[in-house]
C-alpha cells in the first residue's frame, strides 16, 4: 500500500514537472515576443520558418523533458547535479526558443550546434548520476589547511596593496561603479585581477560559510570587510552576490532541495518578469526575462554565426596567446559587441560552448565538454567530504560557468583554486 502511494506521488511529481516546463516554454516565448517591442537594440527578431524550426527542435524538447523528469533526481543535494539541471533549464531551453523565433544562423547548420550542446548536457547528467568516482586523496591536517588559507590571504592582500596601493575608492565605487572599474582595468595587472577574483569568489565566501557552519556569528563581519576592500579596487558587484549566495546554497545543498521547488521558483520568476512587462516595469523585465534567460543564448548563437564564417581564435586571447596571433587585434568579447551591436564598449560575455566554438569550432565544443566532464567528476568526488563547505569553495566558479569560458573560469574566476582547496580540505575541519 505504501509503495503504491509513493508511486502515485512520484507520478504526480513528474506530471507537475512536465506542466511546469511547458508553461515555462510558453512564458519565455511570450517574453521573447515582448522583447522585440521595447528592446530592438538587443537583436531580438522573428523570422519566417518558425514552424519548420519547431519540428527540427521538437526532438530536443522531448529529450530535455525526459532528462529533467526521469534522470535528474527529485531531490538535488549535489552541486554537480544542480549545475546540469540549471544548464538544461536556464541555458539550453532558452537557446531553443531563441533559435526557433529568430532562425539565427539557420543557413549555417546551427541546429547541429544546438543538438550537440543538448546531448553534452544529457551525458553530463548521466555521468554525475553514476556511483561516486574515486580519486586518490592527499590527506593533510586541519592546521596545515588553515595555515595555507591564511598564508594565501596575506600574500594576496599584500600584493594588492603593493601594486595598487590602499583601497581609497570604496565610497566612490558605490557612487561611480563603472568609473572605478574602468580605472582599475587601466591600472591593474594580470595577477591583481587573479587575486581579486580568487579572494572574492573563493576565499572570502568560504570563510563566511565556515563561520556560519561553526556558529561563530560574532566574526562574520570579517569576510564582509575583506570583500569591501576588494570592491574598493575593482567595483565587482557580483562578488557581493557570491559572498551572500555561497552560504545560502550551502545550507540548501546540505539538506537537499526538491527539484520541483526549483522548477516552481524559475516559473515564478518568469511570471514576475511578464507581469512587470505588462505593467511596463521594464527594469524588472529586462533583468529577469532578457538578462537571465534570453540574452545569453542569443549571444551564443551570434558567436556561432560569426565564427562559422570567419577564422577561429585558436586561444589567441588567453594565457596561450603568446603562441597564437589574434588576427582581430581586439578582445573578442568587445569585437563581437562592435560587430553585432555597433558598440566598441559593449562586452559580450559568452557561455563556455560559445567560447569553445569561437576557438576551435565543433571540435572545440567536444574537447571543452570533456574538460567540463572531468571538472564535474572532481567536484562529485569531493562533495562527499562536507557539502556545506565544499559548495562554498566551488559556488562562485561553478556559477561563472553559466556565462564564461571554461579556461577563464578555471584560472581567473577561481574554479581551479576552489577545486584544489576542496580536494585538499580535510573531511573534518
């Protein structure tokens, strides 16, 4: 009897997930149509051949629905599973909608690009659903671990003070974000940015989460002050979001979160965005519907559209740039902003698969996907230590994967450092 009741509950949950996904597709489609009215500068257009593209993309919708309902666990308690779930819903699904409505790069076989990315995501979910991969561990004591953390902080902040001086622009950074950020880009060196990203995306969120974990509430002001110092240099607003969200997601993953809850929250955000559009509260609509859901996949298609015709970057704008010549003589993110939006000051950050195609084409997507699989396997292997603390080390880097290249995320955004610290972190700390 109990078994039958549980099965009924599971079936109802699957039906609910299916309905929520269909409504989400409808909501984003309406949002796309609405964007044409008020945001023509974003290149949202509707081209003929929608019905044909619907039939071409229909198998992918079926695959995504099946994957989300039957392959993603009903209760998500791993960062690796959460990443692939969000990747399918926040990235792949809007990508299909943008392609169907716009037909961007349709004549350039962009459906192959989209199919490949979808299958990569499905394989990723299958990989992280397998039994834990065992990676040989290096055991160090908590004392040694904390000595390393503190030493890294001292070196990092000392280097910033030595090269950039004391952070005297903290107040100004809140008043003139872009002015301070522009000055930082003109004066900061590569290692300045490394330390600011590593400290702000990995170390400080970890310290805050650790203090909460140990219930040392009187000391939680320390990571906020440390983060404020970094903000005075670079005015990276996103680092405050990482600082606050890292412990929040740590709490969620520690107890696990129902997949249906995430689905409902995403649908609620879409509804809020559409209601804001109806009442012409366009700033809310812009943030939710366009910035979060529709614009990133549009950029990914634009990268495919451009680099299908023109020479690939071949990692010439990366740490390997000394081995390859950048024939465009410009940061590709700004170059794409110039080409597609006529603005040389517009930076079009692209997802990891857009960056992979920009560098090596379809082969690049496959190679970077293999690297991403390896990253997720390492994450899965260290999550069993203490998901509360491990997620804090990895949160900033994993979230950066949604709108950034893999190599940049590993090095600059701190995912590589987070993985190293999570690997070295003792099980009891």
